[in-house]
């Protein structure tokens, strides 16, 4: 079957929520954002397959004197361009017009911090020092104590639209293993829900 050997290209269009458990004096409990992505899966329409996904989103951060936390726009110091890359094992249950899939695998969250729009590096930081100093601390925080390492789990329900296209809702939960090990909580967990289209 030619289509079963074709690695399907998928478009992901989710809305995501980032959980903040660390500080709520100025930082929000959660941040809602759009996190589009693409994936490739091989083999297509089999019980077990491997899927690699790349998604991205942007957020504001500030340095609160101890750690990097999500920032409301009026207190932003850094913008962060974030890429989520995972390789997951996928188990699929295939019916005539529906495919239900469950997935799990490691994910890396790659974050690049830079001065937020309208913010000068020479300005005073939220607590002390300068914005430039705080951005360096934010960048170091992103890569320390394994905070970039996640376990991604997912579920999708794909309906047959045509001979070549499937579409339907999907749900992902990204668990921050580094945060759990370093602080025994789920700070920076990410939960997503949206539309997946497979071509």
C-alpha cells in the first residue's frame, strides 16, 4: 500500500496553557498561548509508529530575584522564543473512518531569551541589576537542573476526510521532569488541546 509507506505530514493547531506554581505575587498562575507545530510519523496507519513533532510559542518572563517566572506585559523583561521538540512512540487503533492514537516520549523545550519589545537592556531590572543581567539569569535558569527535559503524552482522534487527509482533535500533556526532580512540583507543565490535520 503506497499510502502506508508514506511518512505523513501533520499540522498541529493547539491552544496551550503553561502552569506556574512558583510565584503569584506578580506572575500569573497560568499563561494561555497559541503553539502551532508540524510533525512527521512513520509508518502510516500501523499499530505502532514513531512521530517527531516540532512546535513553537512565545512568552514574557521576568527575573524575580530567585528564578525566571512568566511576566504580565507591564512587567516584562524578556521575550522568549520557545521550541518544543519530541520523538514519541505512537500506538494507534484503526477503524474504518476513525483512528485513535496514544503517544508517549521525551521532549526538549528549547528557550531563547532576548529583550522584550520596548524594553532596553540598560533599564533597571525588576528586583535589581539591569535588564541585561536579568536576561542572562533567565537564560541560565532555562538550561539549569534539567528544566528543558519533559515527558510528552498525547491522545488524538482522527477522522477520515478523504483518501489522503485525516483530521480531528488532539490533547497533549507535557510533564517537566527537570522541575519535578529539582523542586518536586509540576511548575512549567504544559497542557494543549487543538486540531490535528494529517496530509
